[in-house]
């Protein structure tokens, strides 16, 4: 196969030679751009995530350069092969470590992370090292056909294994991110779903690029594969750098949809903390006899009420009122009051209502108390004594009925902080009229709680 044992200058056409030069030029340009992007993204320039990205980006142009010099017979094939091997190790293993290091954001199991790290180490020892030795050997001794054949097999094998390895690391990240963000669907259902679709789309894109490398290799274009691979790595690294979290916010998720000025990173962090806080509640329950608990996702606040008669042998039971030490496990559904200042606002742009799928998921996780925030200005426009807006009340009622029909309680929360159109409410009669209107609308539902 051309390029395996030495120069290809006299074996390829001029357009292919131009293509190789073009791939190197693209790699050189993208490297400079990525250096800028990495340094702008990482405010704390240390740690495995940062250095693996830096090493990978540095290895990309060096691999392309040494390959180009070797193919065009500028340097001897043997010494160039050693430099190519070093660059290849740094680039491929570095990219795997980039994928691995971001998993710490969504996987809290040290044992699972340790196994993934051993997978990367194993791929390096069992595949990269032997393949590199074979490549160097045939570069110094190009007439040994048996070793060349062995190298062909190892080269294809390592490309397939690296594709599978990247699928495992990226797939785990997509899966764990989706699982972590699921509770956030109750707050920003459509946006969260869109984000998860984008994560899957990026995963498919990287997978297809890796498959294209295997196709190029198996069709006899080794010399193109070795200059095309750096470009594929740069595409991935560019996506990764653009979506990676600033190290000034180490707990935030590395989400590819994060744009300058976008605040979802903070909300995703709150979603990530839900499981940790829930485990803390269980521990608190066992230690102090907690009878009820309320968890707010936006502020991650926790209030508890203890009951001295609770026994230490009671077992917490999720989702069952009065069973064990838990009675209430609550969560905020804060979307219908969004877009303050934009009244009445547009549904889907300024505000929307909680997603029923997310509510079901939260209900299955044991949440039995949902505080549904809404806007007084949208429910009763213009005056507190007015009749409710039919469409807004219809959607609010649908949300409440869905919650209560699933056996949970709904807490209706006019999220106005005692104000109406920014003015502090002082008209007691008008305020009483508002609550009468609201109570009348839900008087037949005994699972509705009113929160002033």
C-alpha cells in the first residue's frame, strides 16, 4: 500500500499530491485557531482536560508535517516514521483522554471511570505500541512483505478499536448527560430536548468521520488516511473546545449548545446537583428522623421538618406519602412565569408550561410535590379583579391536573413577590378577589395547595 514503507511522490498523481498539501494547510490553520479557542475557553490552564486538549492539538500539525515530509521524500522514511509514531500516540491517546476527562462531569462512580481509563491504557499498550514498532520497522526495511502485511492488519484493527473506544466514551457522555438533564425538562422541556438531540447529532457526526477513516484505509489509501486523520481529530477537538466548560465553572456540564451569554450552563449545574442533593436528603433522613423535605432545583434549597417519634430503623421510601421517613419530596416547575416584563407575552418564546413527559419522569423518581410557578399578570391581565385569561388558565389547569392525576400534589405559586406589574400589592380587596378567582378554578381538586 503506497506510503507504508516510504515516499509516494512517484506513485501518486498531482491532484492527490495537491490534496495532501491542502490537508496539511487546513491542519496548520485549524491548529492556530484551536490554540486561541482553548486558551479563551479554559480560564484555569491546568488539569487533565486542558493538557490533553493542548497535547492533541500540538500533535495534529506535527503528524501532518512529518507525514508530508516523508511522502515527498524530503526526509528519510525511517527517522520520519519515529516522529510520526510519537505524534500519532500523542494525538490519538490525547483525544481519548479529552473524552475521558469530561466524563468526570457526569459520572460519579470512581470504579467505572477507572475501568474506562484502563481501556485507554490497554488500547495504547496492545495496539498503538505494536503498530508503531511495525511501522518503524517497515520504514527502515521496506522489503519485508510479511511484516508489511502484519502492519496492514494492525493498522485497520487499531482504527476499528479506536472508533469503538470513542463510541464508548462519547456514548457514555451522551447517555449520562441525558439522564442528568432529564429533571431539567420540567423547567425547560423543549430546550432540554433540543440540546439532547444536538448531543446525539454530534455523536453521530464524529462516528461517521471515524468510519470514513476506516473506509479510506481499507480501500488502499494509507497515505491519505494518515493526513486525513488529523483533520478528523481537529473537527472533534474544535467541537469539544467550543462546548467545554470554562474551568472557572468546573461543576458545569460541557454542553455543545452553550453560547456566549447563554445561562443554561448554570441551570444544567442545578440539574446535575439534584441527584447529589437527593442522596444527601436520604442520609439526613436516616441520621435525624426527617419526616418531610422540599427541594428546589433553581436555588437548591432544602427545608426539613423533624419528627422526634421517628425510629432509627425506618426505611425511606420514595414516592409513597406517609411511608418510611419521607412524606414530601418536592421540586419547582418554573417556566410559566418566565419573561417578566413581557406581558402578556408569547407562549413558546417568553414563557411556556412544564413538559408532561418530564413530570412523569420526576414522578417515577419519587417526587410527589410540584410547585407550579405562574404569573399573576398573565392569569388576570390588567387588574387583579378581572376574569382569568381563558387560554392561560386552560394550560395551567392542564398542568395541575396532570400532576394530581398521577398521585402527586400541586402547589400553585403566583411568582410575583407580592407585586403586580412591578407595583407592590396594597389593595387587600383586589388581592382577595384574585385568590377567590384562583381558588374557584381549582376548588374541585383536593390535591392543590395554594402558596402565597
